[in-house]
């Protein structure tokens, strides 16, 4: 068994690498083997047999509960801790007490602070927008803070009453409209949490030669939390990435001092030099703009809740959840879990019709993360050819003029043909 490890801040990947995987509940049993078969073949073709993946199954979700009586066994956490990079199918959310969500538990335990969702359109896939070819965005959603931190108290409980009493008596808060029947939630947003996320987004833009990073926020209303996110993001760009970025703050300053023409000239020069433009946009306007002017946006850095909404809207613009990949990453420790972004789809499980592309494109992200870009590219090229020929699973094929709906396994085999 060969492990990925970190050395001097870089990932070291052995040629035969062990990857822990969670098969996933529901449709997981159908998409996981199909994806592994495609990935194995792509790696073999790309590196002439010199590189390979040894898949190591670890348990979570319904399958784990059946076999061990636990939803998320410690052995699974240990495997992800030890092997750094893993992949997972969708998991049933346990009903009743204990763990709220297995996905959240994995993210929190490994401090996977970036949720990365690349969004691109494949020719042939039907989209609700007119020019889907203009969509090429990379969402960096903060994964550990914000109103999602899970700090909340239900209305009517002693905790909610105590919390309100603290707000009223100690903090002088008079703005709670219906204090007796309010539930309360807390929204922590920190300098470190913001900056490690924005840093990852800027480094990604630099590495992939992408033109801009947009900080998406509601700082106009939530001045200290979301406004802080914007301010700290700009500060980081201007200090840590001076000379490599050009921010809208800098633009505004030049405009004020020297006029608009000078500001425009400075920005044009920055673009010429390959500097990344750092801008910001208020979340509601951003959602509108993604539909109207998607070409204006490349890398997106945003808080947890905004990121949740943004990810689903953008996924819908390029073909929906069946094809949207994702990963949860800690770039400092190297830990990363790549995942299908959809759920267990119980309504179609066992029917050989589920689309494996979300997990497959997440596998492509994993190959890129491991530095095995050539293998990832082969899979992307194969998918481009399949979709252009109208070959897809039913969820996509039914909308294609030349659509030819294939079963999950048959689609997987077609992708292998195209490799
Ligand atoms: P879902 O994503 O499973 O399904 C929503 C709809 O999309 C269904 O009609 C389904 O058939 C369809 N769909 C989903 N993935 C598809 C694919 N790859 N190809 C074709 N069609 C696809 O959401 P849900 O029904 O709300 O949730 C079912 C279960 O999954 C719940 O237990 C939920 O908690 C869990 N869930 C898990 C994750 C995860 O593990 N990341 C994410 C969301 C939901």
C-alpha cells in the first residue's frame, strides 16, 4: 500500500497509489465501479502501465451501519486521515439522533475548509441558458464557518431563552422582532477562515492561469461578517499577492487620484502582465449576473451559505446535479475528499440509469490534484466526444436532439471506447 504524503508543503504521490473510497448508498453501488473502471483505464493509457491506483474500500453510510452498527466507523476516518486523498459516493443521511450529516462530519473532522466546485459546459448537453459555452467557473466555497457552523438553538428551549436574555441584558440588543418565539443561529466569520479560503482561490487562479477571482458576499447588509470577508480578502490579495494580483480597491484608488483613464490603463497593464484581477460582487447581483454575463466570472471565493446557493445554480446552468463534480480540500494538510455532489437518488437506484458523471468528473479533479493531469484530460476528452455524439444517460440524453440514452454501465463502456 502506497500513501500520498506531504513534504515541504507539496503532495508526494507514489506511482502505485492507494486511494480509500466509500462506495456510497443507493446509486453509489452503480456509479462507483463504473468510475473506477474508467479511471483505471485512463491511468493505464496515460502512463503506459507505469502508474496505477489501488482502490481500498472503507465503509460509511447505510452499508457501514449494516455491517458494523456505525454510520461512520473510526476506521474510515483513520483511513482518510492516513491516506490523505480519497473519494466518496453519496451517503444516506442518518435519521434520528447522533451524527447530523456524514458529509459534514467528514468535512469538520478533517478541517476540509475548501469546497471546490468547477462548473463548465460540455458541448451537446442541453442547458437552460442561451450561451452555456461562456460558463467556466471554479467555486471556492468556505466549508467550516458562517451560519452553517451548526451553532443554533430552537425556539422555546431554555438555551434560546438564555441566549436571548444575554443579547438583551448584556449586549443591549433590542432588534429581535418576536423574541419569545425566535430560534437563534450564530454566524462566525473569521480573518483566518476567510484568508485561507481566498488564498487557496488566488493560488488556484495563478496556477491555472485564470483571469479573475470574485469575492461574493452580502457585505452591504452583514457588514462585519460578510463585509469582513470582502475586506480581508482584498487585504490578503494586496499584501500576500502584491505584484501577482490587481484589485478593484487599487483600481478605485487610482481612479480617485488620477482619473478613470489612468485606472483603466493600470488594469489593462495588469491583465497584460498576467496578473489576476480581484473583484467583488454582492451575492444577489452575482446570481443574476451569472445568468446574464457568465463570461465575467472565473474563480469565485465565497462564504458557506452563499456558496451552497451559487453551486446549485451554476450546476443547473450546465446540465444539473448528475454532472456536477466537487471536492472538499485542506490545502495545508493535503487532505482531500472528492465526491458525487448529488444524493443517493433512491428513486432510480438499481435501475442502471443513474448518470455516473458527477463522480467521474470528481475523479478527474482527483487525478488533477494528484498531479496526474494527463489521465484526467483523457477522461474529459472522452466525455466531450460522447456528449457531442448524443451518447449519455437518460437524464441528459432525453433533452439532446441527437440523444441516445444509454444505461449506466453501457455509458461507462462507451467512455472507455472513447479513451
Ligand atoms: P438526490 O440528489 O438523491 O436526488 C434528487 C433528484 O435528482 C432525484 O430525482 C434523483 O433521481 C435525481 N438524481 C440525482 N443524482 C442523479 C444522477 N447522478 N443521475 C440522474 N439523476 C440523478 O437528492 P434527495 O432525493 O433529496 O436525497 C436522497 C438521499 O441522499 C437523502 O438521504 C439525502 O440526505 C442524501 N443526500 C446525500 C448527499 C451526499 O452524500 N453528498 C447529497 C444530497 C443528498
